[in-house]
C-alpha cells in the first residue's frame, strides 16, 4: 500500500525540479518532490555559486522569447524571497567575426532587437582591461545579462514551494516508477508514493530514470575553476562582465568575482571551459579535480586573461546532460500520457529554470503550453508522443 497520494510527483529537485514544484504548488496542486541528496547539492548540474544569464543567445534565436519570460520569473522569485539572485553584471561574447557562435549571437540580437554594443579587439581591452584578445576578435556586449546564484535560487524556489504545501523528501533515491492511465507509482529506498501525474527532472540521472526510452543522451564531465587574480579590481562586477570566449575549436566562459559568495569564492574569478569533457555517468564520474583538468584553462588564462593567472582558489566537477543538437527535452512521455519529461539541458539550461517550471505546470494542468516548445520535442529523436 502506498504511503501517500499526491496530485503530482517530481523526481529530482535540482533547478528544474525545484521550479516545477514551485509552479505546481502555486496552482494549488499537492506536490511531492523527491531528491536523493539535498536541494542545492554539488553532485549534479545545478551548483557552482554563479551561472551566466544572457539573452544574446548564440545557440538559437528561438530561445530568446523564453529568456524574456525567465527574466520576469527570476525577478518575481527575488521579490518573494527578498534576496538578490540575479546580478546584472553584463555579458560579452568574444570571438572571430566569422565564428558560427558569434554569427549566432548577432542573429539573436538583430532578430529580437536586443540592446548591444559591438566592440573591436582593442575596444574590448579598453573597456574591460582583463581581456587580451586576438586582432580578429570582436565582442558583442549586452547590459541586460550577468549571473545567477544557483544554490540560492534553488533554495528560494524550494522554500516558496514548501510555503504553498509542497512536500520535499530528501536523501531518498528513486528505484523504480510505473504508470497506469490514471495514476503513477514511484518506489524509493524508503517506500512507495502515488500520484495522478509524474514529472521527471532528474538531471544527469535522466538517462537512467528514463532508460526505457533509449534517448541519445551523453553525460559529460565538466570542471569549474576559480582563480585568485593579481588585480581583483579588474575582475570585479563593474569592471568584468560575464563572458564567453570562442577561440579556435574551444569555448571558455567566466563570471566576475561575487563578493556575496562564501569563502573562497568571494575573492576569486570563475573561469572554465564550456564542453570538452569526457563521457561519464552520474554515478561513476570522477569527482576529484586534477592538474590535467586545470591545465587547459590555465593555458587560456595565460594567453587571454593574464591578470587572472593566480592561485587556483577552488574547483568543482559539474555534469552536462547533452542531446545531439544541444536543445532541451520538454515533452510528454511517448507511452504514458500522465508522465512529463524535462532533461538534456546540455550545459545551458539553468537560467531557464523558472520558465521550464511554468511549462511543466502547464503540461500537467492543461496538457499543453502556450510557450514555444516545438524545439524541444522528443519526436526529433524518432520517439513520437
């Protein structure tokens, strides 16, 4: 016999699951969120003290309307918790003018009329002295961008869900789930729970929890690194924006010093490589950071941001769950009409968490959403809902 029955169960209470719990509880549903660790943990994809948020979206201009919406949601969440979660430090994309990602940024800002400045290499250094760019580089800078504080974001969303009645069970790993026409059952290490519907937001465990679908997902080990700069002023908010730098076949990103972060992160600039990690799984990933992990980023720093070539202050392993096209999965399970899927966020999903939660709540309560989600259908993998 099941212990409790809910309207909806959410598997995984990272960024997407926390937002789903919040949105579903806002709509008056009884919600159970099941998390095998604790919200804000550092074992998955939703940690790292700071995460870039931006609208000049090189991945695809079709994301921009969702970004407008998610900015509004973050401000609402901030207002309710009374805490700054989104720091508008600006963001600059740097790279050769003919680089596909730079072309993508320009397409997004042009198509959606986003305020931006285009800077030549010398102008980038003049405005943001931390950078030493190649002569062929240009920079597209937007002020309506910056960074999020992910652990605080998740804490705020979980708290807001709980205030509206959501139950969050932590330290409880899901073993199995099954679905019938009118109910779902989730079995954990501690018991069974039933609900009318199920939302799966399992992060890098998504390929395991949804293993029956055989989706073409790849979990990638990523290393986040923070450095103590030689001149902190040039790497602080106001002097350094968040950035993504496309150089050769690689991309690096960074986030200015966040003085509100815990020690040692409050004195260090975040600089790391975007993609390029080895394949792994959420349960077997190598968590320790090695000198080899750091060497690639250190080479980039010495060439392009020499003022950051100081002590490695901290490092953490993070996981990307990648789809082949690096677009998300937001869809109904093809075999179960009351099971909804959110995964494959491919290293750029965190910022979308509030609007993803809204979309999932639409799915559960209405069976559809007005948000543009055609890009995220699993039909593109040959699985039709």
